[in-house]
C-alpha cells in the first residue's frame, strides 16, 4: 500500500484477523443453534407432547424412555382429535363431532376412531387449519397417511398391550421395544406438522371496537417454557381459554377438550386432556405426573346430553 506506515499496516492486519475470528465464531454459534434445535425436538411441539419427549431425553432407563414415547404418541392422538373437533365445530359448541366422547371415561381408541372418521368433516370445513389437518392425515383416495395410520392403529394397540405391564418386565425387554418404536413415534409426530399452528392460552384481553387485542401464552415446548405474543383478532375467545392460533388473527377454541391450567395435585401448570365428560362433572388427565383434575360440566356437553334425551 502506497504511503502506508508500519503502524497502519499492523492495524489493518489485526482487523483482518479479528474479522476472520468473528466469522468463525458466527459459524460456530450457527452450528450450535442448529444442534440445539435438532437435539431437542420437543421445543417445536405442543406442550403435552413436548413434556413427554423431554422426559424421554432425561431418563437413563429404557423402561422410562419407552413409556415416555408411549405418552408422547397418546398425547398426539388426543391432541389431533381435539383439533379436529375444534376446527370442524361451529362457534363455541362441539356438537355431534364429540358426542362419542360423552359419558364413560374416554378410551384412547375412541380418540383414534374420531380421527379415522374425520375426512368428510375436514373436507367440508373451508379453513387453512382444516386443510392442513386433512392433508397431514389423509392421502389419495382418503386413506390415512403412514404416520397417521401408525398413531391411530399400531401405537394404540402397542399402548394397550404394554401399558398394563407397569414396567414389570426386564429392562432388556423395554430396550428392545424402545429401539423398535422410538423412531416411528418421532417421525409420525413430526410428519403431522403440529407446531405450524401453536397451542396457546389467553392471558389478557383488551377489547377495542370490533378488534380484540389478546396476549397469548404460546404453549410450545416443555412446561413452563412459553412466550407471550400480542395478537389482534375479530374472534371472541374467553379469558383463560386454551386455543389454537393460526399465526395471524385466527383463534380456535379447543372447547376445554384440551386445557392448560394449574394442577390441584402439584400446583404446577400443565396441559390437561378431557378424560370424562358428563352433564354433572368434567374430569381431566395430564401425562405430567399422571395427575388428574375435575371441573364443572361443560356447556356443550350439557347441550348435547339434553339433545340426546329429547
């Protein structure tokens, strides 16, 4: 460089070295971030599924890992069924779509059967959430996709067969079961794209004319991970309601079939699934600690029960 002093040349050389180091650090950080995302897939899933997958990663015993993937698959089946009911039912009612879930405690097979019979209802519902669910669950000719078929058929059979043993078999048996089914559970849950429309709870409502401003707690990842998003919508959803957010201004109530609430047994907040619905009481279950809770009867359950009586 013409006219450059030794001091200037040394400074430029050091700057080049710093630029090289910064570029290398940026690349390292990017690889670490990608590794974190790849190594902790639970961060991308709705809270009830994410909690089960997080337990799978945190236990050293194969029986714990195996029962965790069973919980993740079971939570996925219930969650998908709840979303189908929510997106295909008008207003704040659940109607006939959920009538098969009323009365006695709900078996996993009942949730699975609702998914299997949902093609017509999803096809008649003209929303992008319903379209996504239909395309994820059903292929050409109305057949279930391989991931959906695994969850509603093979996993349900596996869960009903193995859950009754209560970890009473040798560890080697659970190692074999885990190695055989873990990838199928992970791949099937991933294929459904459930993080596209986040699970959320309404934390704050500010009504301004026809627009409603919500603060939503986004329930992706293991509890209590969750950020607050400010959303403006024309849809009226009650305070404390657990809902599906379409990423824009659409909120879909899950009608208390899925609810994020404080657990009366441990005091922590978890996602609970409807376990039994009658006109007298509502019972819930969460895979977090296998805890249970009760609540008053749901309005749509009472209305369906009264309709069946008449």
